[in-house]
């Protein structure tokens, strides 16, 4: 392999694929990326066997070829080089040479044939979803997917359920659902055409994070494709795929049924968010909870930290149903309130049950939060 490529172009390509490598794996090859130069095109591929990506760019190719090189080390080196054209060539399938100005670097490489196959199957059968729909769905739900460190988590909870259905007017919709057993996030968007997804697909947390990062790059003509066993990000220069989790997501529809929450409070979302930020700054990590007192014409929010002091703030609101006090984790409220504006409803089962936050069907978003007990 021998080619010339602009330094900033190569740096941006390497930055895009970093999250698709696996640095902690027992397979060293998974910490590498596959570089291919062929017929005027430079490609970089990366995979951790669950997520895969390919990015490409035109370049000047003198000799076709390929090699695998450590993704992070190569990116760190390229990032520090001058902004100029790089000369790259491979020697005996064991060394990559990179030269620019007075910089001459040699890096170890592995044989390209040892690299796992990176394939993008069934893309032609994919159903396109606009990024203006998919990205807000991820933003509003990803925070309630449990992290890998939460070892008590069930395997099928470590991702987001993506499902579909029909509205009463027969329009199709897609719905994303996540839960960490302490809270549940549900976001629905109408997409017009009905997409039959069966019982739905489960997208792993890491895959969602990488798709979200790609969507934030705002590449032109980019879209999301859904198939029965994969989800793809596609643009003219980038193709990425996420392998889905094989499992059954817990039944959530009864949890978000509105008839299960007979008491409700209407309150301004941003005013409540502002008060909770103050409370969150006061409470400790050990006892990270605030008390809500739901009264007829106000909601009193109270937080106490024996080492720091206390906060007690009444917020004007309208409450229908039984009046009571209940404790919640303020961070769980803040995660969803940051996406809401104007008046919202906090629907409640009672003094011992969960609450459900909605924005009166403006975005068809719902968040269920379990109370804290002592």
C-alpha cells in the first residue's frame, strides 16, 4: 500500500471510528482499525464485533493495499502532525511509514487478513428514519439505560426497545423505550408510513451512543435505516451498523397507562427544573432525594442535608386528587425536564407509588419514576 492523503481528512476519519474499536478485549486486533487504499479511495474500517463502521475519502493511491493498525495510537500520532499532505506506505506487512515535512514515523501493523470481516448486510431492505426523529428519541431515553457497571441489570435492559404501531388515525409511529428498573422512558413519534417491526428490536447502549455521535456530526444526506436484525447510519462517506440484542424487553405498556395514575399536578416545567437544580446542589450523594408535597394550589419541594442545610420552595401548581408527600431522586426529574417547556403534568398513583411525567401529548413523551423509600 502506498498513498497520499490530507492530514486533516485522515484525522477526521480516525476520530469518527474511535468509538467502534474495543480496547479492553482479549483480542488485540479489535483495538486496531483496517486501512485500505484502492483505486483512488482510502477507507478505514473498525469493529468491536457488535458495532462496525466504514469511512471513505478520495486520495492519491500509487499502490493498492491494506493493513491493520492500532486505532488510538495512530490517531494520536496523526493529530500532532503538521496540516499537510501525508505520505503513507507499508513495508513487508509489518511497518507503516508516515512522512510529512521533516517528520518520519514508523508504526507496527498487523496483516489485513487477520482483521474481522466488516459487512453491511440487508441495507437494501432497511426502512429509512429521518435523523430529526431518531436523534430526539435517543436524547430523551438514553439516560435511563443502565450502565455496564450496574451488574444486577438484566441483559435485555442494557439497550433501548424500538417498536412500531398505528395511531387511531391509522398513521404509523415508532416508539423508543428504556428502563433501568428505577425509571422508564417512552418517546413516540409519528412517521406516517407504518413499519412492521414485529415485537420490536433492542439496540444496545453503546450502539446508541455511537449512532448519536454520528448524527451530531450533521453529515449531509445522512439517514438511519432499520432492518429486522440491524440498525444502520448511512451517509455518502460513512456507513455504520449496530448488531441488535437478542432478547425480550419487559412489558411496559401497563406501566404507562394513564388510567393507573388518578392524581395529577399541572406545573411549569422550567420553574420546577430550576428549583430541583438548587435542591440537587444541597443534597448529598448518599441521600440524594427531595420531598414533594403535592397540595391543591402549590407543590412544595424540600431538600435537607444535615451537613449543609435545607431548601424548601413552594411552586404554584394545580393539583387534582389526593394530597400527599413523596420522595424522589431529583436527578431523575431533571433528566427529563430539560427536554420540556411550558406546563407539564405529574401524574401520581399515590403516596407509595411511581409518578409519570408528561407534557400533555405535545411530543408524546412519558417518563415514569419510582419513589425513594427509607
